[in-house]
């Protein structure tokens, strides 16, 4: 599976948009866009903004990739990072 940053970069190129244009739409510096292109994961709120800006549903594409056999095989082999569910559990707080 391609990194999300690579997918975003390819879409920007496909649309013949510049990094300057994209940075302006995201309200960030061009250097941040170049860093974004290197990312393998991305915050969902940012991906949502990018999806709107580029008029492409990146979430649907990622979901399709998840359904692929290759990703499932990688998951089963432990090649895809698994979430530590214990770290996500609420802790009992005493007041």
C-alpha cells in the first residue's frame, strides 16, 4: 500500500496543481506540504480538509486498501502496527 502522503502528492500532480496553491488552500507553508508528502499516516481532520480541497475521497480509497488481501496478510504476519488496546482504556480516577 502506498503511503498517504504519496497518494496526496500524486493527486495534486494529476490535477496539475502547484504546491504553492495547495499550501495556500491548507493555510500552511510549502515546507509543511513537502513534509506531508513524506507521511505514512495522517490526522483524520487534516485528511478530511485535503479531501475537500482536492475533491477526492481519500477515506474511501484507504478503506478499499484495507479490504485488500495483501493488507490482511501483512496484519496477520504482524507487519502492520497493532494498537495497544489497554492504552486506550479509561482509567479509574479517584477524587
